[in-house]
């Protein structure tokens, strides 16, 4: 008589133990994957923000380097149309366009809001002031603030430009924020022109230089 072979499977205890081990294993994998994905998401977000900030800084620097020392009240009359504060800069530059857009633009960079959200804004208006509206363009939204400092020929930076007869030689432009941790990016605009073009005239050169020296 052939002996019977007993078929032995998993006991309930063994099945429960295997289930617990599998749960722990998959939980560990999920935890590791989730942490890695969050880290990767943070890296991507930081990279995207840094790229955006770099583009905005390039735009501001390019604009400032094209600033012109245009007199507010006509040739050699009144102050130069440039105002520099710690968080706002106003200047005149050649317009980017042809026909109706030729001439000069009155440009302002400042910390404002767009759609209820904080933003760094570039405002453009026609120069000299005339009828018609310009545009207010939010360059970067959210946790970013614009900071500015100005230097003359001596290279010393101040948060306010205090001269009304010429432009600064250098403007330091800073964008900063606090999320997800404090960050700062800085660029420098070296203006191509500091004095009005009329100062190049022979009969006005000495007058311009005397005025500049008297204010230093």
C-alpha cells in the first residue's frame, strides 16, 4: 500500500507574517520614492525659478543700459528724467519699435501687484507724455522683490540717486525672496551714457562740467 503524501501549504500565521513583511517592504519603497520625488520636484522648481529670475534680471539690465539723460523740460532745461530709489527706478530710453512706436519710452520698474499677487512690474509710457495708455507688464510674480542701488564715478553705491543733472554710471539690480528658503540674485547695469548729448557741444561743455563739479 502506497503511503499517502501530505500536502502542506501556508499556515494562517505564515500568511499573516508574509503580508506584514510585504506591507513593510512596499511602505519603505513608497516612502523612499516619495522623498526622492519631492526632492526632485524641489530641484526642478528651484531651477525654473532661477532661470526666470535670470531672464528678468537680463531684461532690467538691458533696459537700464539703454537709458538716456533726456531733460524733462526740453533740451538743457529742467532735471534729467531719471529717478532712482531703493525699490523703484524711472528712466527714459529709446523706444523698441518703428513708426508710431519710434521715439522714447518712459519706463518704470517697481514692486507692485498683478491680479492680487505680488509682482515685479515694468511699466511703459510714451515720452514726452501724451494721450494714450502704455502697458504694465508683470515680469515675475509671487515671492520676489526688486532692490536697487546706484553708483557714480566714485563707485560707491547708495539706495537713492541724488543727482538731477546726470545718470548713474552703474546700477545694481537685486531680486530676492524667502521661499522655500532665502535667496538672492544680483546683476549690474553699466549705463552707456551719463551726460546729456548737448554737453558735447563746444559752447556748453564747460558749463556742464562746472555744474557737475559743483555738485560732487
